[in-house]
C-alpha cells in the first residue's frame, strides 16, 4: 500500500496567531510495546516519548493521559511530562478557564481546578470578540460566511465551509469540475478575506486513483497547528498535523 502524503501549497500571506513554544500535540506511534501515544512540538519533533495508552490534547499547559487504556485513572501531566496529579473518572475533558469537566461511571459530572481539586463550576468570561466571528451560512446549495445574522462577508461560493479558528477556516473549493467533497472533507484553508492560504494538492497514481489530498475532519487551529485525517476510512486513515505556514509537521 502506498503511503498517503499531502502536499500543501502555501500562498505567501502573513498569519497572526498567538503561538506558544510549549504547546504539544498528541501522536500515536508503533513501539516495541505496541501502539503508544506521545507528544510532538510545532517543529514535528517528539518531545514526550510514546508511552501512554491514551492521550488527550494539551490545554492551558496540561494534558490528561492514561497508562492503561481500560483504567479509570487519569494522569495530568505538564509539557515537561511531570505528573501534576492523578484523578479517577470515566471521562476527562480539556481545561477551559482554569477548570476541567470530569464524568464518573454513574454519569455524574464534577469539575476540578488545575491542581486536581474539586471546584464549583464558574462561567467563562464574556468573549467580546465573539460578535466579530464569521459564521458559515447556506444559500442556494453553497456555503459562505456572515458577520452576525445579516452582514455577508464572504459570498456563498464554497461546497463545504467549516468554522474559523485563529483566523483560518477549512473550506472545499471546486477548483476543477472533477472536485467533489466527501463527508467531513475540505481541500483548502482561507482567511477572513477569502484568500486561500493553504491548499491540498491532489496526486494520482498510474491507474488514476487518488493517492493524496484533502483534509478530513480538521480540528481547530491551536497555536498555529491543525490536526486532520487522511481519509474517512477508520481502517486506513492517519492523523496528520499541518502548520499555518503550510508545512506538515507529522
């Protein structure tokens, strides 16, 4: 089976994003002990070696990991791989505004602070920039972006349109007549002016089968890095990360 590789074309436009050198991203690697999770940095270098049965994203400098997959014990680590605390729960969620939601086996919910102590839920501060966020809208079988309910900023010209994060949004643009999106499939990232900053270049083999291209189920940009998948097929899809300068780091 040929490896799936996505080649990105980066168009020279500056992107402003709040980037943190200590932000890490989970990756799954095959080791002598089987598949394990570790973490890479923005350069694509492994900074926490693969050793976990499961690993969540970093948020506010911390991440929840498991040593044993079917265990209810979570470790909370920092970007230096130092354990901050242990906690028992069925599910652990990311830290937001200094607190993380946890769910017990009986489906009861509780919150903890960054030290692992139970705390009372506190509503996040009001985001006064939320009204400036462009929202996808659907019109005449195409997607575009509005500012609020009335102001059209980008006309409905996209086959598929995702949400903006760090001033970038995934879209599917019909560059050629043969370009047809699948579910959760995008082929470019645009800025708020509609400029294509990152584009997936399609590559075909000698039989005309698609070898590479497309971003499947892309996540939010986090400090200039976005995670996506190579396909919708759970048996063959791989996790990839690309950076806002167009470079694939994993």
